[in-house]
C-alpha cells in the first residue's frame, strides 16, 4: 500500500450565492484502490467531484495529484491531469455511434478530415479492455443502459486517466451489468488507477471499495478502510446525530400494525420496470406514514407512480369511496390526492404567477358561477382563508410566488392542496431547504391535517423531520417495501433498516 | 492500512456543529433567489419604454413627412385594417400563452372564407355562409389542437403542415380565381358604420373583451397560463393539459373564421391569397410587441390588439411616407427582432 495518497483534496470550499456548499472538504485516494464517497442528499459530494472534474471552481483549498499541486479549472484541464469523470449515464449523444461518442471531445483527424478507421480501431481496443465486444458503428440510442455505461467508461479511459470518478454508476443497471461493471473497476485497480465511487447503495461499497469517505453538510466527516466499518456506521455518519426528537402530535403506537382506522388507499403488487418491484401498502385515515429510504431507493418514484405521473407496468389500486374500496387507476387517483413535490421550483410552483393563482389552480372549477366564470369573491375568500390558516406572509395574494421565501413558498403548495379538501396527501421532502422554524410550521400543519382525519404519506431525507410526525414507517429499498416498522422505532433502528440490505451477499464473495 | 475511523481535520468543526446546518432554499435549487420582481419589472419597463419611443418616433415622422396620416378618414381606415390583424392576434395569443404557436391561421382564414363564399355564391344566404366560415375555422383549429395536445406533435411542424394543406385545398378549390359575387346583404351589414364606427372595429372591441374575460375569468384561461409557465407543475396541479391546450387552438381557429367573415365582406370576395405568407409574421409580431411572451405563460389579449395597431401604423405610415414596401419589411423585421430580444431577456427564456 502506498503511504502517500495519490490524490489529495485539501480544505476545499465553495459557495453559491448566499450559501456555503463545501466547507473545507477534504479527500484522499490511493492508487490501485477504489474509494467510496458517501453522503445524503445535498451533502456536497457531487459539488466536490465537480471541482475535481473541472466542472465547478473552488474558492479555496488545494488539490494535489501525485504530490504535485494541480489547477483544474475546466474539464479539459482535469483531463490533462489524468482525471476522468464517468457521469451518471446520458452525457452521451444518442444519435451518434459508439465510436463517435467515445471520441466526441477530440475526433481523430487526418489531413483535416475525420479519420473514422482510427476512431473505430481505438474504440475497439478500448472496449476490449473493458471486456466488451460492442459494435463501434451502432448508434448509442439503440444500446441498453449497461452498454451505454460501458461507452461512457470507454470515453473516460481513452486518455489513460490516473483518477476515475464514477457517479452513481449502477443506478439503472441489471444485476449482470453490475457484475461486469465491478469487473471493469477491478481491472482499473490492477492498472493502478485511483477510483472514486459515488453511490447510494451501501452494499456496493463493501463489494468494490477499499476505502470510504463520508460527507455531510458540505464537510468531510470521516474516512476509513471499508473492512474496519459496518454499513450501520456509514449510515450513521451520513445522517448525523438524531437526538432530541420532539414529536409533534400524538405519541406513536408500539406496533407496526396498519389496522387502525378505515382504509383509504390499498395498493397491491405495484411494479414499474427497473424502478418499483411488487409494492404493497395500505394507508388508513388519520395516520401519517413515513416512507423511509435513502436517495435512489424509489421513494419519489413510488409517489409519482401512485398518482399516474409515471406509468406503471402492473398493480392494483383501491380507493375508498363511501366506505367501499373500489378499484381506481393512478390517473383517476390524482384527482383525489394532493402531492407536494420534492422539487418545489421545478414542478411544484408557477413562479411568475401570483400566490392566488398558485393556491387556487386545482380548486378553480368549484369557484365558478352559472356562466362558468370565476367569481372573484369566492376566489378571494378561498385564498384569503388559506393564507390566514397557513400564516403565509407576503405583500398579498397578487404577489408573484417566486418572490416569497422558501418557507412561504412551501406553504403555498400546501395551501393549494389543503384547499381541495383532500383525504390523502403525499409530501415529498416537504422540509427541504427550509429554516428550522419553517420546518416546524410545515410539520405542524401536516399533523393538524392528520388529526382532522386526513392521511399523509411522507418522504424525507431528514430523519429527524420524519420521526417528528410519522405514526409508522414503510422502509423502501431498491424499489421494494422491505420492512414495516412501528412509530416507536428508534432512529438507530431506522438507520439500521436502510443499511441492512439483504442483497449484499450478491456482491460479496 | 488505516484501522480506525479518522476524522479528517474536521474534528473540531464537527463538534462545534453537531446538528444539520439548514441550507437556504437557493442552495438546493441550484439557483439563487433570482426570480425577484425588480429585475422582471425592469425588463417590462424597458419594453414599455421601447414601445413608447418607437411609437412616438413613428408618429413624429408621420407628422413631419405625411400629415395626411392624421386625417380622420385615414385613421378610421387604419382601425379597419387593424381589425383583421387584431382578431387574428387575439386568437394567436391563446395559443402563445399556452406555449405553442399556430402558423396556419392565415391559411385557415383563407380556406374558411373560400368555403363560405362558395356556399354563398349558390345558396345566397349570408348567415349560413358566415356560419360556415366560422365553423370551418374552428374545425381546422381543432385538428391542430388534437394533433398537438393529444398526439403530442410539435406545434410548429403540425401547423406548418396544416397551413400547406389549407393553402393547397384553397387554390385547388378556386383555381386561384377569386370568388366574387357575394350576396349584397353580406357586405351591407358588415360594412355598416353604426355611429360612424365600422362593424369590424366594433367586432374587434367585442372580441377583445370576450378574450380578456376568457383568459382572466374562466378556469380554462387560468389553466392555460399555468401550462405556459410550467407544464410539469401544471400536470401535478391536476390541470387537464390536453383539453386546455386543444382549446387554445380551437380559439385560434375561431378567430381565423371570424376574420374570414369580416375580410371577405370588406373585399367583397374570397380568394386563396387572402392569407399570404407575410401575415403569419405580422400576427406573431403583433403578439410579441403586445407583450405576449413567445415562451408562453405571459400576456393579455388587449396587448395583442395594441400590438396589431402598432404593426399596422408602422406599415401604413411607412407606406404614406413613400418608403418602399421592401424597406418597410426590413424595418418591421428589425423591430420584431428587438422585441423578441427583450422577451428573451425577461428571464422566461430557457
């Protein structure tokens, strides 16, 4: 083992307007070793890797490769210093061939013209190194996800890199393709490359990595050899301490039984190719169910599939109407379920439109007169009532919602759904990006809703927030519900539930 | 090999910040709090100022070089000319607010006018004839709407194709000969001037009010803005995207049909070249100059009408000043490029 790290990133800081995303982060990687870089959503690992790959500029700190300080201000400079970045699929050009994709950043030229035969030959050689016999003239759009990954890697390896970054390489691969990828990584290690491996699947780090570095809130919190730690340790470090959880609302029951109130929604055997596998769940009136899983586990995908925003391949949904459970399609279900999305600005709000419009949009048909015209008074009453109830602060209902603070924006989204008087709400990361008091306000509103008989299915990466409101938990991993836990479950047990992945034996000899 | 957990220099920092550091909104969204009203209103102001400047410049030039412009006769004439473009622009504003475009409007208008005129020539019933024009316009609009909204085809391509089909059908039906000999009552009613105001101008005013009401005070109108601003968010917010989008194209078709009636009356004939190629550009220009964003989600019906007035005055004024038609095309093009640039700067551009 080399005593001196081959790659060293030291005290790297980076801020985006108004916020620090990397705070003196550091990282060390060794030749012939793979290092797993772990962290929860927003921990800063992607930003740190973007700095290393020349896609983002650091504000302070230093990077050393092979003991020499290097400057990596563009992907080109990074490549020149032997850093290759295998992106999370789809940085490929689908309508171009394999050979063209591999050479897209630097086409071989002879006499001012492209030299396709050189391109083909080099590509074949690179693919052979990766154990692949992919034809070089096939268009990338016709390839499977795993083969695209191979093309990505071939492109990264073309310049014989000394440091290779893999960004969530397995998120859309089949089991066989994963095995092949791990063989490729083993081959790179034999070639003495230093590998940085970003993943959300904890089992993979024990299968392929010698070291693990954990980041949280823009800082590097720990680094160690993988054979000295357990997956529980890693999850603990990723999520941080979760003491002093002050529950809002009622005390949770000690058992995981979902036989409390009346069934609101029953889902059987829901699947979506490569995303969700045979999901069964039952939601009852007045309960808040925490859907707990790490990023990439299929949490958001499950919520979207349930209300028909993504298609499903199979599954049966039953929705209670007048005390009877009747079959319903996801598309129809969308009419009854409020969905607070994870990406508030992307698919939650209409930023240039007024608070009024943002709140009233799905309720508008109920606010019309016999001429089908919207009645201003009804609209104002609804919006005013919601703004009072949720204490939305701003200059008034006509203010563009994009100019509100994050907490008030989230309240607008919540107000929109509460105004439709729903029986079921999906909350996806409802507290994301909010300050402490706004978080509490949003969670309190959720509890109020449930106490009034509403049902909530909530997703949150912040375990404290989830634990403050959930009456019971569904644990999701790789698109399946792997455990149902009672509300009295401790933080340690919950962390354990997502780190204890039974599929580890698949990868470990 | 390191055997124990080593905290990388972060030890002290970690201890002093044991809990999660809440990140402000901007960090996670990858963009700053840049949706602030100040910058947006500054752009809107810039656009208003630009309009006022260009407008006064044109009027000043007209006063100096073509005083005849300000004769009552010419002013009324300009309003009548404007009405055609204005009604088409009102229809287009529905489509553009929803984030689409309808290039087939002039061809649709010509086609509808020809169908109605062919009927009137044999049937002599101007009411049914007018109804045929309006229904034909709405039908062609509905075809566009179904193709774009339900079959998920690209608006630009679909309406370009519809334009070609309508135009071809028009020429084929008429052999490029204009269809004259419409019933006298047809022209008499539509060319009347109650209180000195031409029917076409009254119709424009009425349609502006109707369209403004539809956009601001109906559910579909509000939903249309939502789709134009953010289709993904609209889907989550239960907006029936397909139906609303299709309706916007029907509105455009209807306005093409109404224009067909008014223009056929004014020309006392219908022909394939009523909707020549330049008209599309005029419609889009009227909308963009009138503050309707080419990127969707922003704009008012009266804006489209004012834009149409602006375009007509510029054309008419340049004509009166004896500027060559071709030079006036150049001027118009430059003015439009300027406005589209302002539109892009307003931050709605992708």
